[in-house]
C-alpha cells in the first residue's frame, strides 16, 4: 500500500503519534508488514527502501525525515515546539485519522516553513474544518471559518444574487487574489457591487479541497495584481480514498431545502496518480418578506385580485449546480508532469420586483396599440423571473523537477473561462405592446484568461556570512485576458413604438445586451519577479521580493516587499512585513456597459439606470458639462504594514497576534449617478443605448477615493486529552477600522459612513470539538459586530445594525469504520438581524447587504461513507 496509508495504519494500531511532511511520503510504496514488532522495528521495515529515517523525541512522538544533508549545509534540528500539535481524531469518516502531517505552507513563502514560522500571518484551514459547514458554496464555507471574511446575499440584485460579493479585511472582493494549487484563478465575468471583478468561489467543489492557506498580508510583489488584502490558496486533495456523501438540509421556516451528493476517489502509485472529485447540489429558494405596500393598496381597491402574499420573494434563489475537479501527476524522464481541471455548470432563477397594474411605465395604454393593454396579459400585475446559466472551466498543465541539479523548475500553462448567460420570463418589453414575447434571451458575459508561468528556485550558499543559504526564487509570467459581451435577442433591447408614450423598452427588469454593446476587449501583461529568503542567524529570518509588471492598457508597476522574523525564545517569535501593491483595472471595468431597471421605493415606479465605459461616447456627453470630467481608469495602489507575535508556550497551545495598516489609493468604484436632461437622453437613444430614451441617470467606474484600513488578527488553538477523549478548541478574532481619506463623495457623510462601516468592524469565531470513542460533539459560535446600510434610496441617512451571535452545534457517530452519521443545526437559536428600513415598502425585512445569512436557523443530516 502507499507508505502514507501504512504509517496511518501503524499509528492507529499502536496509538502512536507519527509526524512527517506529506510531500516526503508521496509516491512511495510500503512493503507488506506483519508480526509482533515494536514501533521502531515497524518503521525501520517500512522505510527500508526509501531515503527516510525515523526517530522518537522525548514526548514519545515519532518523527520521519529525509536523510540528513552534508553537515556543512544541513539545517539545525528544530525543537519539538516547532512541530504541529498532536492532532485530534477527525469528525468525519471520509477523512483519515491522520497521524502524518503536511505541515509545510506553500503560500507567502517559497521556503519550507510551517504555518507558525511564516514571516507573514497565514491561517491554514484543514480538510476537517472545511467539511463541517452545510453550504455547498465555498465562499459561505470561508465565511463560517474566517473572521473578517464576509459574504453578502444580495437578493434581487441582478447577477449579484448568483455571483455574490465577498470581502477580506473590509476591502473589495478583487483585492484578494484567489489561487488553486499556487496558480492564479481566473475572474468571473460578473462585475459585482461597486465594480469589483473577482473569482467566483462557488465554482470550486469543497469536497475536493485538501486545505486552504489564507495569507493575510499584501503580496503583489510575490504574486502580482489583486493581492492587496491577501491571498487565498486552495490546495486540492491528492489521496486515493474512495468516498461518498449525502446531505439534506432545510431552514426552520420550512423552505430552502437543499440536497447534496458528493463523490471522490483516485489512485496513487510510485510513478503518479490521479483524483476525481464530484459535487452536486439542488437548492430551493427562500423568502423572508412581507406584502408590498402597493400590493396592499391594490388589494384594498380590488379585493378579488389573485395576488400572492407576499407577492415577491426576498431571499436566496433557486439553484442547481454540478462541480468537478480532477487532478493528476506522473513521473517522466524530464520531471513530474502534473495537471488539474476544474469544471462546473449551474443555473438558477430568482424573483424580480413585482410590477403593480398601476405602474405607469408598463401599464400606460398607448394609442399605437389600438386599445390593447398590458392588463389583458397580466391583469394582476407581474413579477419578472430572472435566471442565469453559468459554465466555468479552468485547467492547468505543467512540468516540474530538477531538485537534484541545484535548481528546481516549474513550467506551467493555464486557461480559465467563465460564461454567464441571462434569461427572463413572465415579463414583457412594454414598448412593443402585444408584439412582445414574454420569454427573453438577454445575452451574456464571457471572461477568458491565459497564463504562462516559468518559476525557478535555487540556493545560494554563503556559509561564512550567514547561518543558512539564501533561498532564491525567480520567474516570469505572461497573461492575457479577454472580456466579451454577447448580445441578447432583438426583443430584449428593442425600442418599440410605445416608447413615445413612456412605456419602457427592453425586457422589463433586465434589458438585454445590444449588438452595439456586444464587443470583445483584451488586456495583455507580462511580469518578472525575484524572491529571496535567508536566515542570517539561527534566530532570525529575512525576506525580500520584487516584481515588475507591464500592462498594454496603462503601463507598468514595480512592487516590493520586505519581511522579517525574530525568534525571541523557543516559544516566542516576532514577525513583520512592509510591502507595496496594486490592482490593475480589468477590461470589463474599462470598457463594459450596462443598463438595468429597478423600482423606486418611494414612487414604486420603474426606473432605468445606465453604467457606461469611462472611455466611451456617453462619458464624452457627460464630460461636456462644465463641472464634470469622466477620466480613464488608473491602477489602484497600496502600501501594507504588518507586525505580529507568535507565542507557543507548550506543544498543544499556539497563539498569534498581528496588527496591520493598509493604505489604498485611487480605488475603483461606481461614481454618483448623473441625472440626464431630455436632450441628453435623446443623444443616448441616437447612440443605440438600450432604453436610452428612458434612462434617468448614468454612472461610470472611476478612481473615486483613497482609504486606510487598520486592524488586528488574533488566533488561538489548543488541543489536549481530556477524560479519555480528545478536546480541540480554537478562537479567531479580527478587528477592522476603515477611513475614507479622500473621495469625490467626501461631502456626503452618509455615503462615507456607509462605505467605512458596510462590513462589521469586528468578528470572532470560536469552535470546540470533543471526541469520545466513536462519537464526536462539536459546536461553534460566530460573533459579528455592528455595521450600517442606507435608510433611503437617496443615501442621505444610514441605519446601524447591532452585533449578532450565531451558534452552531452538531454530533457525529461512527456507525462503522466506513460509515458516519452526522446531525446538527446552524444558527441553532434561529437568530435574525435588526429589520431594515431601506426598501421596506417593497416588502423587504432584512437588508440585502447583510454580511451574513438572514434566513434563520437551519438543520441538516449528513451521511459519509468510505470504501
């Protein structure tokens, strides 16, 4: 069997803790072993045909290492306090009772360091923790585990209800770089709240993830654009275990039923292997809404009207998703060939705002339609149904090796594409009258990215000057990204004859993309970097990274990072970094355009807004005003500082405290809306802008403001044996304070306050699990601080929402060695946030910008099986 499996089995049978780097065991097959042997004899037999050795420390823990290097270059042995704590038994049976460890991080450092030896704050989320949350959306999983990471639901927000915005350290979603196995993950085609264009985390199957490494530090000098807030690096599973899982969950309110199925399996051998992970989810919608004000008024006048109560849903959409992740590697004469493929397909449908039969912009009778009225088709109003079909594909192939020749290499090529197509039904193009269809293809979006990487690593030995060799990494990257807009069918954007009487054009709720908007936009860049780390003394480590990038759309940027670590004692370490960073504007932010419709909370009439390219003809029209200049986009730039300590007084307890300061200049955000004059609307219509004749205001992405974010991260983890069982306890806390330093909206206190406090300033996560025999009890709580949202559509006042405490609890029972049953509840006590005043007239109860789930308690049952 594989050596890792054999060591796991030996550890289980002898109740012994055995520690090893997972990479050292990969690809090695162990001989058959039986008989009455001591642990030492068994390990000697298992390792006989490898370059590995084993020894036991004073605590009885066995440690497996590669054979020592020549004495003049070998590292001094690390004390036991630097090893990972004794690992508790895991909760789920589809994950091994691991007694071997993959303790070396690969994010933020290109040297072999553990999580707690890093010069930057890094949090590692193991497979056991990732498997605990109910949601199939990886973004929700991270929000459950990481304080300072928030995800909004965004109901009735066009495509944002499906590709949801997230935030790390209160910064934009595209300020966090997403990587899979160390390779940049492509962006979603969706431009989200405020203009951020980030990766869609929901496309990654959670059951295929081995661990997640979260670098909470600026890292543009190491990884390039976007890594201002940090890096989330997803490490995929590579084991051979065959697993099946099934889960059923439902909210206390009786809706939102979700059914999940999962499969994983593969093979490993001396020359390589592969693993396939599959995940399927079918989730029903939720609704936390009251009856709309205009619906109540209409029912007073028409008591026999057939209108649902509530007439529209505010909640999660109906969704169905299938995800696949395939990884593999094979040893060749040139090195290790490797690759991975992540493919997914999903679709969903959600409500749009209900249109009352008294809505003038859709129900006005036009003489051009010869007596026809929309009441003939929708006598009791209508509620457009908005849907999205999404396909996502990313693949990487590469070749790495050369460790025995003084320099190692990793050559790779990656491709990623995100395809989104929108459709609507139960709606109409009011300007076309009886000639309008009620089903529409509204067009779609495409994001494609190509990456070529050449990474090299070597050691520069200067034994007379420094204690350790200089670990030098350098490399090159070439990237090209393309953003495309696909036109919808003609009826989805056509301006019909009824437009002259004030009837809105385009598919009502979401006008389709026009042939004029259907364009393709490219951006190419290349980069070169160098990253060095060394230990000038036994207790000190230093790092320096430089990266130069050049973009064909705006020019070049040079980023740098300095890092240090000082061991003050065997249990106390201090660390710090200073770095510069940037985020390049994307082709979508520079060139894309969009019109959308909404319902005003005060008048409850339909309005049409437009967001246009800052380099396009609409921007030129607005720039003709005396006091307005719409500018082309510049890169966002940042300066990051961090300082922290790691304290490990004994093996089973480790804690860290890091403070940070992030200044971001020229942040890209949506501008204030410019209300149009009649003449300007006519010019938009002449340009072929969809709904141009009815557009009330326009906006643009601009470099709008500067911010400073200060905060701290506190992490504490503790494991111990207790009363014959294994106890594990962890606490994480994040505090953030953001200040708007300079902005084109600085004179609007409400907007400044909302931006500074849209996400909670503090949050804390705590978890505890106790395993006794074949039963595991687990609980966790999330404490999330106050935040604010607007109270009115004009954004002149804000409402503060209080702090919330959410408690989860569950129990798992190992029915057999191959089968586990789990029961539990999230938000056990059915907590809801304060009710929102914004859009209450439309039946909304809880803010659509809430940084957590607002659907109340949820219970689940889960079955896991492993062959």
